[in-house]
C-alpha cells in the first residue's frame, strides 16, 4: 500500500523549490543513484541517523522516499512516499508516476557522487583531464563543478541508455496511477 502524505507540495516547499528534490533513506541506494542519473536532485547517505535525514529533508524542502514504516511515521509534516517494491527500476517508476515527473527527466545531467548539475566541458579543456585513450574516442565531456569529476559517454553508456529506455516503458497513463492520490 502506498503511503503518500497528502500535503500540497507547492504550498509546503514553495514554487522556488521546484523541480522536486528528494531525500532517500539508506535502504534505497540504487533508487537514489538512478534518480540522480535521470537528473533529479537526490540526497542520499549509505549510513545516516533518521533524525539527521529528516532534519535535512525538512530544511531543504525535500520529499522523503523510504521503505521504512518507522521512518515514515517520524516524518510527520515532511512530504513522504512509501516505496512499495524491492526492485529498483519499479521504485524509479513509482516515484516518477506518483509525482508526474516523466517530463522532467534529464539523463546524465547530474554528478552521481556530488548531486550537482554538470557543466559542459569543451573537448580542448578535457585533454589534460582524461587519459589519451578516452580523449581520442569521446566526443563530448562534462565536469562536476564541485568535485571536478569528468564524465563522457564511455563503454557503460549504452547499458545506461538501455536501462533508461526500460524505465521509460514503465510510464503509467495519466489517471492510471496506483496507490493513494491526493
């Protein structure tokens, strides 16, 4: 059963906080990773105290995503969604369906380590930041302005694109969402 707290997100978070931001509990690491890959601002710690996660979610206007009923009970006035499935791609689809975020997907636009929006990196500037093999084969680069990690379409890119396509196939027809709607 989906437990979505029926609070008006725009009234709680304010319009300036959209697009939606998430705080993901430590049970949902793969969900957090894939929300970042899809371009969503997602806060995740592999180890975190419930009180700290809830405080950050409230302070930063984040929606809590959890599979922990006790954490959900503690969330009180924080917009929250109980994640039903143990399967990560079904979890991603649940979040995208529940908050109607399909149109907001921006794949590979966020650092999966720092959660910061990536900046385009001119190929000429990438030359000294990547190994020659990568520089010779890649045509486009991006950089994280926080951790300086460089990204390109490497050998893993096709697999990621395939997984993104599989997620996109899970889009529900509007009005056909499962669970409780507000």
